[in-house]
C-alpha cells in the first residue's frame, strides 16, 4: 500500500479506537462510585483510562506525518524519432523543501494544484496552487482539523474537488469554487471511504473506495444524482484519468507482479486492456497527442496505443538527483510535473 493511503487507513483505525475508549470512559463516569473491577474503584479505572485516551490521542499527530517528496517541472519535446523527452527542469517545491508535496494536477497551462503538508504541520494536508507564470504560491484550503487530498478540476472549470478526511477519519469527496467564494460541499453525501477519484463528465465520477478489514480496494463509477456505486474492478491503482470518448484510464493490479493499463467505457460497461505496466508502476499521465507516460525507478517511459506494443524508455532522471519517480501530471501545452524522491 502506498504511503499516503497507508497513513489514511491507520488514521481511520486509530480514530475508531479512540471513539471506543471515549464511549467506555463515558459509561464508567455514569456508573455508581461504589462499583469495583478487580478490586479497584471505577473512579480509579476511569482516571487511568482517561490517561490512555489522551496518550493515544497524541499518537496520530506523529503518525500522520507523510514522507518528503518534491515536484520537478519539465517541458516535453518530441524528437524526430517520436520519442518525447523532458527538457528545461525546474524545481517547484523550494517553498517546502522538507515537507510533503504530491498529487500535482494542472488546472490550466500555468496553474498547478498540489497536496501539501508542511514539516511543522503533523495534523493535516492542504491544497496549494502554484501559478507558473507569475511564480506565486497560494494556500487554497486551511480547514483544521480536516485534511484534503487529490485536487481535481471539475467539468465547467468553476469548481474543483478533493478527498476530505474528516475529524472522524471518514473520507468523502467535497468540492470548492475556484474563486473561494464559499465553503466546500459534499458531492456524494452517501458515499464514504473515497481514496482517489476523477470526473468522466459533470455528473459522473470514478471513485477508488478504500477497502476495510483486509478487503480489497474497489474501483466504481457513481453519478451525483443517483448516488449509487457501480463496480468496475477490485485492486485498482490510485491513478485515474479521463480519456477520449468519455472513457476512464486506470491500472488494474491483476496479481502482485502483473499490472495492466486499461480503459473503461461507462456506456458499454466494459474494460479493454492496453498494455502491461512496468513492474510496480501505477502512476501515469497522458500527453496531448494521446501518448501515455509512466515512471519506473528513475526512468520515464512512453507508450503510444496502436503504434507500439510495449513501453519505450524516454529518459533517465537520475542525473537530476532523482531516486524514484511516482506521480505525473501533464498540461495541455506539454508541461510535465513529476513527483520524485
């Protein structure tokens, strides 16, 4: 399980334990003072239990600190050999050199949204935006004690959605106006456990629902009107992208070692396999001409459906000090944002 999803799952489990202990504490407080357990007055046990609750309440603060990641920006250029190569690298996350910078998403050619956790903030993540032309940074959300992940531009271009982890540990999909003129609203009030998402049209979303109690994660589609989940597959990757024809591109983790890039057609309710992914690669992006990019270790790879049978190496980013590539995001004019360690 990837680091951020693991943290979210552990956070939910911890909060449920705390709620249970607090419930027991309230029951003890309402019990007659003469009752004893194991020769100890309940008042004594309540005191000790309260201490344990307070101690456990402090644990998630440390547990929620996410691993440090950075974002590098490249301009993608196509060569005469049809290979897309990254050029003109720029380090984007100088504002947060020791923190968590992840889940980049271009809302326009010059506006890049990120999920950010500062090293001094161990309680939440927030959404930030970077304007690449003016080189300005804006903190978009500041919603203590909730955390936001996965900023995604919605159809119409007036709102964006994000996964919100509430104080109760429950994950829901919320949306906000880009101009920040109002607070967020729930897009799927009846659906919880949302880990990742994307929009296929203005009223239809693909939702990665986090598995609980050792159950697998499951990929669904759901409409904002009906609020009903329609299953696509179990064991999806975290990267979900809308592609031509209203389809969904995703990675299906068929076995521990065999992962496939697939597309799902919400009209026909069928999936088609495109290509096998490089080992343990679940993140990908789509260039304006329909070429897929993915990362594996320090290397970038490309795949052109209908033209290539497998992935071709594009570049090795180790020369920039990169040790591992994870998420990718591409703008319409060919800028590439890469999350790296």
